[in-house]
C-alpha cells in the first residue's frame, strides 16, 4: 500500500541518517521533540523528588498458590502541594525458593483504562483483558496500573490528576502542554521506577502493554522511556500504531473532537490536515528500535484500521535495519490468526472485535518467549 509519508531516515535539515549512531544522537531526539510538540505534549516533570513506594505484605494464596500478589502505593507530592498516588498491582510466579535465591522474572506491565476497575473479581482470575494466571504460567510476572489514579479520562480543563499537581498555575496553558495520553505515559514510567526496585523483577526485561487508548499510551511511554525492553500496542489505531495519512476509520479531527484532552492543543491544527503533520505514526514505532515491538489488530476493528497499523509497522523497519535487524516490510498482510515474527518486531490480526483477549495474549507471549 503506497502512501506519501515523511521520510523516516532524513533529518529536518535534510541529512541522511545511515547509522545507528546518527539515529540515536540526531534523528531519534528530533522525532521525540516533534511528537512532544505537535502531538502528545511535553511532560513538565520526570520522576518527582521524594517519591515513595509502600508495598503490602505478599499474598501467596493466589490462583491455588501459583502466584504471589502484592499491591504498591506510588506516592508523590505536586509542584504546588497536593498529593498523588498510583496503585500498582503485581503478581509474581509463586516460586518462593527461586525468589529467595535471587531469581528475577521478566514482567508485563499493563495499562488499564477502566476495564479492570469494573471487574467484580478482585484477582481477575477470569479476565481475558488481564489473564494473570495465563501470564504467570508462562513464567512472567505481571503488573497493572489504572488510568484513573494518574489522570481521570475526562476534560475538565486539566485541573485534576497529575495535571493539577504539576502544571504551572501562574500562566496560560501552553499549546504544547501535555495531554492525558502523555500524563498516562508518565504514570507508566513511575511504575517502571518501582519495578526497578523489586527484587523479584528483572528491570531489563519489562514489557509495557496497552489496548486502544492504552495502546497509544504504551507506545508513547515506550518511545520516551528506553527502560521498557518491549512495547505492545493492541488495536491502538488513530494516533497510536496506525498511519494517519490515508487512514480509514477514525481520523485526527474525530479523535480531537471526541477526546479534546488526550493530546496537545497543537495537534488540533492538523484536523483534516494530516498531510501537513511533520511526523506520522511509523516514526513513533521506529522510536522503539532496537527494542522489541509488537502490534496487534482485530479483523472487525475498522475504526482502528488494521491495514494502517500494519503499514506503520512495515514503514518503521528502516530504523531496525540500522541496528542489523530486519522487520516485516517484505511480508504481505497476514491471514487471520497467523502471527508474523521478525527478529525484533511482531504482528497479528485475529478474528473478532475491538478488545484485548486471551488470544491476543497468547500470541504476544509466544513472540516474547524467545526474545524477552
């Protein structure tokens, strides 16, 4: 599928990027700045000073003794006073002797945008959205944080959540100020701050995963924070994995109208003007290179546009080639439930609707098995 998109390996001053060094030193920072300015907004703070972690006592009775569960409160103080708290729920395979001997597990960090908070079962044992038992059985730890703890998904003028704690109060909001997606991505990095300290987690093998708006969040978090060894986007669509130019389904003007708080004010300049964007989403995916990247779609999810999600992954391949890894550019769009794997990138499209399911997790875990 041919579309005219910005050239990935040509810098803004017209220089060809032909090495991993030039990518890392010149093009990658340039693209990060463009996405922050024009799309997601700039985070005004990184790790807050004085941030603390308070963990509950481990519960070793989860899933018939197969997992150990604990909850962690990530607490911080805002720039102008006020307190914030992000709750992280963590499950680790119940091999206590292995933990005591210093074993550290790879982990999947899930961003929940309200799905799990509606679950009746506290342990989520039957949740296809977060099938903890399936993940733990494959030898991974898994953690979850919730959107509402970071920034409620509502447009209230950016007064609630971390915006209210860290935004400047003595001047008008800038056109490149962070939107809600960027705030959520900030929260994922704070979760990573904790996971680096947990003796059961290998911080060099943490994957971040999200669905839909959570997939957009996971991609931006993974682009900004290179501590994430793997980034998984499930059906993230518009301003997530999908190419914006020529996209079917949801377009920029629609997402900015329905969710005006998700992105920077600058992004609204590109309503019905996608061709004027200095970036497109293949560049966001390329910012994950050379780390592991997995994109997934659903056949009935026309709003996200699977073809544009896959095209974006293909167009990100040149960044991976700079590191000696081929992608999926030469592979035609796959059949349903027939995952494609390259050395560092993977993709599948499954039958069904817009959702994160156990089928998606099965394919993602299979890709990670020999790589994470």
